[in-house]
């Protein structure tokens, strides 16, 4: 089961969002993200959150249009965190693409990145923006594709990360340690049709930049 979650930051790549939405079982507006979805010409199947950034009129319009309204009032967690959890546990989603969280407030963006690490072992959860797809590495992950060569790949450790091995790139790593104050793995260049990322311990995110050609917009191809 595939879900798209849209937050309340600007969604510039409407074409990419529409592609994901067309291939998804659930299209979720996360609070004010419901208005972002509608602005992109999409109709949410669900609207979730504590509704502090969505007007009552927009909420009523979404419900009239057939969206399921799910109030998530727990203030100990962000709306994105709660919506990911709901998508996994209540909707049965195994792949979740999150749009509309990589712009705007830095604290919101950081909490969204932390959510990738938090839920990445339960489902394929990724943030999609105009530049890249960012996802969590749990154990080993391989990316395949004839359009990989020349693309940028960055590793982003959330704290100290050990046992990092990276192949298929210009600057490979073998059993490396990444973390604050040391090597961080930013802006590597893919040189092969297969890229392998492996992490033994810690929370590691990988950001795979989109292919340069707009014709290469497609659903991702990778295997764990």
C-alpha cells in the first residue's frame, strides 16, 4: 500500500507530486497541506492533524469532497510524525512519500528528517522535494537504474554512524564512521548502474538527487 503525505510548505514540483499521487492508494493532506494538495489540482483521500494551520472552510470543503477527517490532537508529536504513524499502523501503508516539508521553518524540516529515521524500519518512508528523494538506511540498500550515473548522492548522519560502506560512486567508503565534526558524505557522484549503501549502527539518511532530465521523472527503483 502506497501513501502520499503533503505538508504545509510550498510544493513546487506539482508534476512529481501528481505522479506519486496517481500511483498511491492514499493521498493525505497533513493539516494545511490539504490546501496545498487542492492547489495542485489533487483531491485528498484523508486530512489529518490538529488543524491549527487549516481554515475551517478548507476543512469543510475537503470533507464535503469526500476526504476522511482524522484529528490527531497529541501535542507531544508533530503532525507529520503522527500522520506517518497513522499511515503505517491504521492505513497499512508500506511506502510513504512526503511532500511539502523541505521548505519553510528549519525546525519543521529537522523533525521531518528525524521521522524518517524513526519510522524507516517500519516502512519505506521518504521525503520528496524538487532536488532529491531522502530516505533512511536500515542495514543495506541498493539503487538500480540506467539514469543513475552522474547524479548526486549525499549521506547525512543523524549523530555518530558506524560501519558505513558505499559503492558505485566516485568516492566510495568502506566501514567508515560518519558524524558531527567528521566526514559527512555530502555530494558524492554516482559512477555505476548500481549503488549500494550499508550502515551497521546509527541513523543514516541518504539523499538521491533526481535525474537532470524531466523525462526521467518516475517512481524510484531500488531494492533492500
